[in-house]
C-alpha cells in the first residue's frame, strides 16, 4: 500500500515502516509490480542503515512497464512479465537496484505461469541463489498441486526448492485450509498469508445498515465491493456476524481476524498491509490475542472451514477455468 496504489507520500510511508521496525517487526514483503516499482523504492529508502535488521522479500511475475493508471486497460509487453529465465534474471537486477540492496532474502514467484515450465523457473532461481543475489525463494498463490509439482521437480532435477508459500487467507477466504496448508506442512514450507483483513472487509467498517467505507482499494477495484454481486452481499453478511462476535468477545474485528490467521499451526506469519501509521497501530496488538475454542467454533459456524465466499478473493484463477477452449471439445 506504499506509492501510487496507496500512500503516495514517501516520507509518510517510510515513517510507517520505521514504526513497524521499532515495534519489533523484522520481515518486510513487497513486489516489483506494487505501484510499478515505487513500493520497492520506498522500502529501499526506509531500510537505509537498517538493512541487516530485516528479512526482505519481494516478488516477480506480474506485468511491468505499464503506467499505474493504465494497468486496467492494457496487457503491456509480454516480455516484461512471467516466470521465464529471461525475465527473472532481468527483473531481479531491477528489484535489487530499486531496493538499494546487494541481496534479497526471499524472492517469490508472484503467480504460476502456464506458459513456462516450472523446471525453467526453478533453474533460474537456483542460479540466482548460488550467485548470492537471493538467499531463498518461494511461491505465492500457487494451487496445491503446483506446489507439489515444484517440490518434485526440485528433487528430481537437483534444484533449489520453494521454501515458502504466500497464499490468500482470512476469515472470509479459507479455501487453502483444504489443501494448500496441509501440503505446506508436509513439505516443511513457511506460510506467509496475504490479505488477512480480506482487502479491508475485516477492518471493522463493513457492517449491515451502515454506509460502506471509502477506501483507495475500493476505488481502484470497484467490482470487489459491488453490493449488487451476491457473493459480496454474502461477504457483508459474514463480516457483520464476525464483527458482532468480536464485539461480544471484547476484541476489535482487526485483532480477531489477525489472531485467527496466526492461530493455524501451518502459518508462519501473516502479512499486514497498513497504508498509514494509524492502520499499523490498529494491527500490532493482535499478537497478544488468544482465541478460545468457543470463539473458534463460532467462527467455523459463520464461515465453514475450507470455504472462500468469493472466487475473486482466491488471487489466481487457473486457465482451466478461465479459458473455455481448455474445457470444451471443438465441434466439427
């Protein structure tokens, strides 16, 4: 949420990062695509003189070279996205430059790439690791079967392996409980869930019989907050019920949501995305929250285990579902 996608003022963003470091946070995650590199630049500025104090992570895969305001209208240069050796080797240098660092602790593949064999991707990452440009590498929003496939290829081809997975996970997005989390545990992978507040739905402002809160994310991605969509209406119903549960427990919904994600034994640490210092302060206390069995059981009643209410929150749609020609026989 730093840069054009969220907080445009660099000094404000840097102050928020410094406050997080001072509070004991020691892991920072960004991506090349966030505000088209601007987020990495801000993080690099913030870590000047403090680089050794953090585990620094970034990601590669999504479209680069497109102005932020035009991203919704153009696909951009196909040579500036994906998981090919050519793009990974090129883009890691850009990330290192923007982050003003000699190495990246965790370099993640932001999404699967159906046009690139996973062996090519793992080979490129292994070479970068051996060169010292990255310390470790992981995946983000990979389906369980592709996580397994990547582990098999690493073993059979004597390549480095994904040591982390960064999936979407929250009270409203529980699909990974069915397969991704058990698979990650099986392979000893760290799990770093993104959007534990469900893109703001669990920040406390989405309640029945109230005006929906304004937000930059809602302005940028209006379809995800369109109440004419039945899935969004079901999310509102669940968010309202969860808000009432938090009220009854004497907790903020933010703390309830973060504590829930941290409670799963497969989860290493959720990734928070504060845009402002106030956002950060509202989230820090969640580490002190312990959820009782009664609260966890009530959560399961509101949103059953393994359920993701809206498909748009899954973060990745396999081409087998999005491309009709992959699931229909051609006639004639």
